[in-house]
């Protein structure tokens, strides 16, 4: 019963928060509602017994990713509302709605999966974090290491991309679009 | 021995590739002029060695590889060297060797010297395949190969402009080449039908299998096969009514005329009939055989009559070739296959010699061919005069030269078969032959020196060329002396043909009669054309405006007839079909192209460079995919 | 009782919301938010299916998706900053340099 109530509270709040994220004109609102939605999603993970995943969701998404977004937003002009031109709003909602309907239809159909084999069964008497650790460092060791390297590479890339010319103000000065002549000069300089 | 077969066959091929691949675009290269004749000479050596081998040990049959193996059709790439093919091989390589060396001199100043040798050697290779193949498919390949080479070589000077027929009856080399090729297409269709009929009814194309099966076939089919194959032979050997291409083929360089249009390729038709002798000697097809003989006789006379008045040096020889081919067909049709082959060989030697002599004259006279503009050339061209004299004597059939033995045997055959009409026509034609060949010799070499009036400065050909021609001259003299040994050699394969007792009895006066006609022909020619001074030859307007003169001069109006009644209606029909083609076929193709073009043009707007709209398109695609999978789930 | 289909339907709905965002938004930062929504929706589905089958593989996939999302944000934001430096805007209608 608690599960039932919890699920619906989480479900309704995530849908509303994400709708705000998608439809809001204000970047700050969108980001805040996104963060809230992610917190709610971690609630689903706790409900599903994936405690560790829920914690990771909170730390990585709500903590790290959202913090990154928050820092990034400092570079951009976020006080104004985002002005966007919507070419064909009907088509967008039609497609999205169609997709939603199709998903609902597919998932509400009885699942034919009785003969699926369990690949990594949850061992009884072991906590979720331990179980995750066991599987992660045995079966998924190589992907785990690859993911680690990927994160490292992403970090380096992020630093280099964002870190160049940090001393210049981004919001006030506008770099001129590189024209043909100066492009040639740059090439010449580089070749020297 | 197998190696010799391959050497004989592939040496010319190597020569062709050598000249074609390495020197096609380079200017005249003397290496080509040495290597190619040398390779042909090697082929000749191998052929002669094979001839001795065959004489002692019998035929050699080699299968190089499987060539076509499809379902029940099985054609190996095989060659047979027996008495008939080895005779042809020796004849072909002998003439080819001489012609190759001769071409060195004749094509001396031509800028396409290397190309010429490449084609010429390719021709020899094709001809070798033709004569050596052990099945009809291989024969057909060689048959088409020589056709292509003939086309290439007739049109060798393709850059010459088209002119009207009254300036040059052949219009231009490329026109003549196309004419020859297209005429041969007509005939080759017949040949193909014949081959298909053989395959349908016998299930094989190997000579030995086919000839063994022939007597078990129905008469109608045999007649059909015989007719179809003979149509092919008619085209290649330029028999009436497909004869017009041969004289126009004289547009090619003279060595080509000597090799292809006198000695070898045009005799392929005769070779085919000889090769298929088990078919043509069957009782069921005796009517066809008789028709062959009759047609041959007719062509012999018909061509000789046109040669009487012609003024073009090479065309006269071309007509005489036609005429002699007629003789060969007459012999083959009457069942005297070995005599036909004998005449083929002898004719090849003296006719090639005649052509090469004509080439010397052309070379001396700056490519002038009108014999009325020559005369008295013997002073400056002694060697050529000698050669052409020998060749003409041989052609006229005077003893003891080659033509006497072979042609006499054919005429005797006609008598022996009791076909007296044919016999008399052949005898009379022998007289005409003597007349026109000496008319040409005398007009060229004797009489008044008319060339001076036209400002020519004739000079003799290079000495080495004259020396190279000597083997042909010797063969033209002595080839006939080996009649008996050739007979003994060849009847191991070809059916024996014996003169009856009655003929044997009358042989002496028959021979004398032919000789009488021949000699009187020569004497008339001498009186009319060879004298000087008051009795010197003058063009006679009265004769030239006569009906017969005009008829003969215009080749019985047959080319004109073809143009009026075949070429022009065909062009008209083609124009109509072209219009239909444009309206239906082209329009359909264009429509498809337009649809695709329009589609592309209208869908180009998708590429507007806006990432967001790309995302939209991707979204549409994703939704469609999910829909499809949903439908699959619901259905499944 | 809450069954797997509840979770899956919810996941589908959230995915569609993210999808609408991807299609509708022209601002690159907003597009990033929309993709985060889609990734989270998929994570729910993985966790639910893993739970349903008593299998940890679902959670593993969710982990890796989180890792990918994190690196995507790191690199993507770096790129956004560079873009913003160059054009002073993040609107896709203005940055349409891929016109062929």
C-alpha cells in the first residue's frame, strides 16, 4: 500500500517536473525542476530495491551533473527568458503524443518473458551494494574500467574546451566571425 | 608434338600482343618489323614440321582446356592437326611470312606501322584458330576473328574522307570495311543457324562426333544444315550475291589484300565445305552440293566477265580471286574435295604474288591504280614484271605452272561428272582469265609509256622485298608438280576422287582445249594491249559507251541495286523506328530520370543546415520505427 | 500492487516528454536537459526490469548510462561554452552552419 502511494506520488511529481523542464522558458526553472525530477527518480530506485543505484543517482545526477549545469549557466546569460521560435508545435506534440501512446500500448500488453534466463541473479542474504559490487567487479569488470577511462577522457576534454581563454569575458565581448583573410593568416602563422 | 601445335598457333598471337601492347602509340619501330615476321616464320617452321609429322604418323589431336561447360553443352578448347588443317596451316603461314616481310617495305612510310603489324599478326592467329579448331565453335571463333581483323585492316586508313561512288566505287576505306563486315554478318547468321542445328540434332560440336552422327539424321535436317553452313561460306568467300564487299575491300593496304582477300580468309568458305565433306558428300544433300558447284561456276564466269573491263589494278585481281574461288567451290560441290584444296593452296601462292606485285606497282606509281595510266613499266620494274608475269601465267593455267595442274583438274572433274554445261563454262572462263590477267600485265608493263604523260616517276621496290617475294614465285611455279604426292597425302583424310576411264581417255584433248582457250586469251590480250607505235592501245569511246561495257563496268548494276532496294528502304525504315524509339523507349528512360531528379530536387530542402529540423526528421523516423515495432509486437 | 508495467509506462511517458523537448527546443542547453530526461526515463525501465527478473544486469546498465551521461555533460558543456564564445548565442536557428 505504501509502495502504491509512493509510486504515484513519485510518478506524478516526476512527470510534472519534467514537463516544466521541457516547456519552461526560463533556464533556471528548467534546471531546478530537472534536479527535482532526478531526486524523484532516485525514489523509484529505492522502491525497486536498487538502493545503491538510487544513491548513485542522487550523487552523480543531482550532485555532480546538476552542479556542472549550474556552473555552466554562469557562463551564459540566464537572466532573460530563452527566446525560441517554434516552427511546428503541433507536429512536435503529435509525434511526442504518438510515441507516448505507442509506449503505453506496448507496455500495457502482457509481457511475454517467462522463458527469459536470469543472467546475474541477486544473491540472497547480501545487501544491494555488496551484490552490485560483486557483479560489477566480476562480470562487468572490463566495461567498468572502460567507463572509468571514458570519464577521465571526458573530464580532460571538458577542462580543455571550457578552460581556454578563461580570462576573457564571454558575455560582454563578442569575437568577430572569422573571415577569410584572417583565417589565411592564422594558417600562415601555424605553418611557421 | 603438342608443343609444336601450340607454337604454330600462338606465335602469331604473341606477335600481335607484342606489337599491340608495347608499340601501339609509338612511331614506326623497326623492332616490330623484325620480331613479327620472325614469329610468323617460327609458326611456319612449326607448321612444316607438323606437316611431316602428320604425313608419317597421322593426325594430332590436342585439348588445351575445357572452354565452355554449361549443362549438356561441353566444348573443349581443342585443336586437331590433320591432313587438311596442316595444309591450310602451311599455306597460311607461308603467305603470311612473305606478306609480313613485304609489309616492312610497303608500309615503310606509314605512321601506323606498328598498329598494322599488330592487326596482321592477330589475323594470322585467328586464321590458325579457324583451321586448327576441332569443333564448330572454335571454327566460328576463328571465323569471326578473321572477320574482325579484316574489318580493322580494310579500314586501316580510316581517316580518308568519304567520296561519291563515281570517283571511288568503294567510297572510302571505312565504308568498305563496314560493308565487308555487314555483308559477313548476314552470312554468319546462316552459319550460326547451321551450328545450332548441328548442336540440336547431334548434341555436340566436335567434328568427329558430328560427322559420325550425320548419316543417322533426317534428310530435311541435313539439307538445312548444309544450306545454312554454305550461306556462311558464301559470305566469307564472297560468292554471289554477297560478293560486292570483296572488290571494295581493296581499299585496304595491298599486303592485306594479298593475305586476307586473296590467299587465306576468303578461302575459309571453301575450307569449311572441305572440312564438312562428310556432310556434303551425303546422298541426301547432293542437290545442295550440285547447287554449290553450279553457283561456283556461275561466279567464276560472272567475276571473270567483270574483270574484263575494269581499269583498277587491284580490283581486277580481286575479281580474279572471286573467279578462282568459284572454281574451288565448283570442285568441292562436285565432290572433288582434294582438288578444291589443291587449287586453294596453289591459288594462294600465285594470287598473293600477284597482289604483292600490284603493291609494288602502286608503290612505284604513288598509289595510282588506273592501269590506263601505266604502261611500259617493265623497263623500271624488271623484278616486279617477272613476278607478275609468273603469277599471271600461273593464273591463266599455263603448264608447267601451278595453276595449270589445279585448274585443269577442276575442269576435268566437271567433265567427269557429266555436267557439260559447267564444264564448258569453266573452260570458257579459263580463256577469259588468261585474257584479263594478261590485259592487266600488258597494260601495266608493256606498250606505250603512258605514265609519263601523267608525270609519274616510277621506281623499283626495295631489293629485300623482291627477295622476300621469291618463295611465292618459286611456289607459284613448282606447286603443281607435287600434285601426285599431295594427292597421296591428302586422301588419307579426304574422300578419293578418281577420274573415270572415259575421262582419262579424253584427258589429253580436254587439257589441250583449256590450253587453247588460255593461249588464245593471252594472244588477244597481247595484240590489243602490248603493242607500241601505231597499233598501240587507245581508249575506244565507241566500245566504252556500249551496253555490255557499261553493264560490266558497273558490276551488272548490283551495287547500285543493293543501294536502291536494300540500303535506302532500310534507312527509311530505320528513320521511322528511330522516331518510335525516341517517342517510346527514350521517353520512358527520360521519364524515370526526371522522376528521380525531381524527387531529389524537392527533397533537397531537408538539407537546410538547421540542426533542429534535422532532429525533427530524426524524431519522425524514430516514431515510425517504434510504430513498426509496436505493430510487429501486436501482430506477433 | 505495482507491477512492472506501471514502471514501464511511466518510463515511456517520461521518455516521450524528453522526446518532445528534443523536438521542440531550439536552445542547446535546453536540448541537453531534454536528453537528460530521456536518459533518466530509460534508467527507470532498466531498474524495473532488473528488479522484475531478479537480475542485477539491469542496474549495471543503468550505472553505465549514468557514467555516459556524466561524461556527455562534461564534454557537451565544454563544447557549448566554445560555441557560445564564438556565436554569443546557443540558438540553433542562428547557428545553422551546416547548410549544404
